[in-house]
C-alpha cells in the first residue's frame, strides 16, 4: 500500500504515459519492491482516474519488462535475479560498443564535442559521490552512458537502451555493493571519455567491458576465460 500512497496527481500529458512514468519511478526508488503487486483499482483510486489508463500504463511497464502479469492473479513488480543483472549489463555493453563504433567513425571535431558533454556529466558525479548519495549518483551515471548511446545516432539502439537504463537503476537501487570502489567511479568515466576523444575502438571496448562489471556479481554470461567479446580479441587491447 505504501507504493500506491506515494503516487501524486497527474499532469497534462497523456494520462497513461504520466501514470506509467510515476509507477516506473516508484519501482526504481523502491516504493514498489520486487514481487509487490500493483493493484489497478488502488492506483486508479489514488490518482482519481478511470481504470482504463491505469491498465494501459501497467501494460506499458509489462512490455518494458519491469512488471510481470500473472493470469488470474494480477500484475507484479519483476524480481531481479543475478542472471537478470548479468543480462542487463551484458546487453548494455553490446549497445554501448555498437554506439561507440559509430562515434569513432566521425571527425575529431565531432568527437571533441561529445567528449565535452561526457566530461561535464562526469564532473557532476563529484557531489553525490562526496555525499555517498548512491541514488543520485546512479542517475548521473546512467545519464553519462545514455548520452554516449544517443551520440551513436541510431534510434533503435537508443530506444533499446532506455529500458536497460531503467533496469540498471533498479539494480543499483536494490542490490548492495554496486559501487564497491567509489574512488574509481569518476576516473572510470573520464577514462571512457578520453578514449572516445582518441577514437581507439579496441581500447573503448575493453574499458566498457571492465567498467560494466560489478564486484561480487557474475555479470557476464560468457566464460570468464573467453578472450573474444562480440568479435574482438580483448586480450591484447590496451586500456
């Protein structure tokens, strides 16, 4: 019930979109926890809307993979497993590398413009890092990676990454030790930006592979001894 009470009055955007956005945020911040049921009638009553747009909003989130529908029981927040985390981060790596391929093919001037944007985002990580505000940090972190993907100028990659970014925020919110080395967060992102500036795709690939790994979780579904990742030999890459 706490999750329902955290919802607020809707604004002028399409009702189903507003409701989906609110529910998504409440899932990310833990107001609705893994396994919680989201009751259509309760949500409609709390927001003072009809059940139609609520049903549409819930279906949107089912399609995004954040909710799961169970016949004759209702809709529930998906419970993430270690396998889910592995798939989210591995898929992020694939998409970010694909976007980086497009980026490094561009002119130095274009890359410099992107790097300036990435460095500006990275610098905003300092305040939440100092405050140990992991929720705020995770959002700036995902803003950095989303900017990288969007710069790849492939709408399908960007759209796919949006759902992954939401799932990543949930992982960061609900699993401990996702930032086991805070001292490496800012340098790690600045390193990626610098490699984009240099246009060294092999080094970018290795850096992203290492960056999208979290201690204490078996994040990648391939054997750890495997040298090839997505067709590249990372064993000789220089980061």
